[in-house]
């Protein structure tokens, strides 16, 4: 008999809310976390030279209010986000399995940029001493290790780095581990804090960042908005969760992956369609069963058009409600898939699909049933969440209420 995998804990820290409930309030109200960027690593008075000024930042953040002094000393911003979101999720779950039967599987694409980049600048500009904890603070797997230590997890502990699909791949792999019986429980999700001056300049050079506001699927969309944050889920086998009296917050029923294998930045609708089809097949459900699709929806002209075409290949013309929560959260790179998985679970819990914030004039060339203006009631029990990353790396999760 196939083991069923349920969600019993959720946690997050995002620009739109630093708890699950505040995050839920933001996505259903369409209240965005996008605002003027505040630099912490640019010399005062020096112009940034950026063609955009808005990002999605966690504005008020004091790690010492949440973490032990030892954790603060040995971590940087991204890992701190992971620790805080994981603590929320584990606290809600009451997760209490033997450490060797529990996994920590997190996604983080860029690692500890907020520490590594200033330390590198000190070395090159002033030949100054580099802090001895630079390596352990900066490595992409630091968050996974810190969460494992915080919760005494001695089973599989991994970091996945697959660009913008990292968090989704992590949740999918954790789902497979629990379903297969490799482990009984998993702490999984994604975290990222990439908003350094160098990172922003690199993205600016690609000319894919909006100078104003991320508007996925809008007629006048002009790019993405970069963000940060973390979202963490606690997964466990359903029978064991019920036996210990855990509250079931949702169920993961399918996971699909694919590679475009065509271009490093230009997506291929065939690849995204294969990932959606694989998730549906893994779940044993049909397109007609899906009541909501949380799109990758970056807000760029090309990516939104390709994703719309891929959705049409699986669902037909305008048959599934679609929205993109990056208009609220920004694009948190390795964390974004986990944040959107959380949004999808909340949609099933609330029985309503969030609208795409700020979407007034939809692109009529896209054959999508876009949720606009306000949330829409959902009458079905299944939803999908898409992540379509640079490098043609596609990952899709299927959830059940």
C-alpha cells in the first residue's frame, strides 16, 4: 500500500508576512511586500547605477529575537530565515520522530551572499583579514545543517540548488523520501537572502527586472521583482500523523520534474508541460481535478507567455484558475517555490484561490483563466504549484485539501 504524505507544520518569513497567518492575509488581500530597496552594503552617497529601485525585502529583521547567540554568530541572513521558518513549522507540527528517521531537505540557490560578498570586497579592496567563519556562513548547505542541528535530525540532510526551482525540488524529494519509507518525517522547503548590491547589479545586466512592479500575465508586464525569504513544511506519513493526533494541514499527492535541455535562460513550453503531466500522473489525477494552479509567473514577457502555452497544452484553453503570487512576494530565487507551495496549501485550506495582485489589464493573447481583482472560491480538492527555473529545470507539486 502506498504511504500517504501529509503536511503537519508550516512556517515562513517573507516580505509579505513573517508568520503563516500574516502571509496568508497578505496573499488574499493582494498586499504586496514590494517597495523601494534599502541598501545595507552600498557606501553612503554612492549611486547604485541600477535601472530599478524596487525589491521585496524582509524589512524588520532582528535574528537575535529568534535565535540563540551561537546560532546568530555562525549564520548569515539566509540560514537565519531557514531556522526561523523551521522553528515555526516544527512548533506547529509537534514533530517528534527519532532523529535518524527524519530528514532535512532544503533548497537554496545562491548561498550566503549577504556575508560572502562584503567579505570578498574587504579582501579585494583593502586586502583585509577575512572572517574565519566566512566559509561556514556562506555555503549553500549551511541552512540545512543549521536546521538539522537545531532539531537533532540525524537522517538524510541535503541542500538542493536548482536556481528558481530549488525549494520545489527540495519539497518533492522530501515527499518521495517519506512516501517510499526511507524516512518517516521531513523538514523541507527553501530559503534565500540574495539581495546584495552585486547580485542586483548582475540581474540588472540581464534586463529582466521590472523598473516598477512585478505584474505577472499583465498586458504591460515588464519584468520580475527580486525578493528573499523562507518557507518550511513538516511532512510525515499520514497514518502515523493521525495516530499521534497531529492536525493535517494538507497532503502532497504528486511531484513531477523535467528538463527543457534547450537553452540556459529561454524556457520551452514542452518541458514545463511534461513536468505538470508528470505531477498529475504521480498523483493519479486528471487535469479536470485541479481547482487552482499557482503559476511560476515571473512577470517577464517571454516567460509568462511560455508558461501560459504549457498550461494550455495540459489543461486546454482557460479551464483552470491561474494566479501568480510573485506580485506579492517578489521572486525569492531558491525559496520562491517553497513560498508558493505554502501559498497553494493555504489556498486549499481557505477554499479560495488568491488573485494576482495589481493585475488590471490581462494579456489577452494568453489563453488563461486568470484570477483577478479578488480571490475566487474553489470547489475542488486539488491544486498545482509550478516552478520553472533557469537552465530549463522544471518542478511541479500536486496538493490535496
